[in-house]
C-alpha cells in the first residue's frame, strides 16, 4: 500500500474519520442537538467553521457525531451479513445437493430485488429504527458473501489438505469452519471493505428519503436532506458538507478495497 499513494491517503482518511467518531465528545465544539435560535443559517466562519443549520446547530459538531452513527450502522450491517453469508455459503459449497439448491434459490430470490429497493421495503414495513436499518442493509448484502464463499468452498474442498482433514477423521463441522473456511477469507475481506462503503451510502440514502435514521439524531443523509431545499436560497453549506463527508468516506473505503484486492491476490502482484 505504500507504493500506492492514493490508497494510503484513503486509509489515512478512514482512520481519521474513525478517530473523530470515537473522540466526538472531545472533538465536537458544540452540542450537536442543541438549537440556537439566534445563530440560525450562519455561513462558515471563525465561530462555526462549517456554518449552522436552520435551527442554529453547529454543522461541524453534527457531522462529527453523525460519523458515529453511519460507521456503526455500516459496520454492524456488514458484520451481520458477513457472518450469515459465510455460514450459508460454506454449507452450500461443501455439502452440495439439496442444501446447495435451497440456499442458492433463497439467494436468487433476494437478488431478484434491487438492493436499495429491498432495503426501502424492509425499513418501511418494519419501521425505521436503527436496528431495522441494520437488518435491512445486512439482508441485501448476504447474497454477495454467500455466493463468494460458496465459489471458494467449491475450490478448496478438493484441495489436498481438505482430503487430509477428512482422512484423519475430523468432523464435518470442524473441516468446514476450521480447515476450509479460513482459506476462503482473502476475497471476502476485500468484498467486506467495499461493502462498508456501499452500506454507508445506503444508510445515508435511506435517511435522505426519510426511511433511515430519524432527526434530531445526527446523520449525514438526514442532514443533507434538511439542507437540500435551502440550496436555491443560498445556504449551500447545509447540504454541501454532509454530502462531502459521505463522498469522502465511501470513496476511501472503495480505494482501500481496491488496494487490498491487489495485495491479497497473487495474480495482481505478478506471481504465478
């Protein structure tokens, strides 16, 4: 990654955003949810570096606190989807037969719906609580990991070490989850990094249309939605800075994912 300056900068951006999110109570200069009627719609300046919103709340403080929400929801959704997808994909790839048919038809059913439309439907039906948003995003990501792990499992189950594990009498569960599944992880790590960016984008998009994290809780998509109608009247900062936060974070995860792909794939390094 040191040879790829852009990816190194992206990794630095991710670590900085995570650090700001963890240190939000110390870094944020103002209470993110405290309205100040006398300071509404102030342009960026020395007192409020990123300006204030329609309620006089400091934009910088809200963006820093919103990073906690967006990163936490994206991380929880990715972890849930990764765990479920790994289990289903490993069982389908190793067992084959009826198990494989049932799992893959379930995956095909989920993939028949556009991911964002499915997430919208789930949150609209179950409610837009944070836990429901996490589950909705996770469900849309499960097929990706399931198909990826299944394809890797079909390859590694025929390797010599898999045959050796069966020969010495290991139980099937131990063979799958201790001997084979860890060797399927390199492409999954890359996919999880890329999926983090997509999860953040989905959270922001759901909040933008009113189906995600609800005000007054700080969230990048909801903040952008609040500021969208004020662009024409000249209060551009309300929309711009939350949008930049989304763009930079998603772009950084994508760049790091591309770099990890090059790092973990020997063919990308020119190794036969």
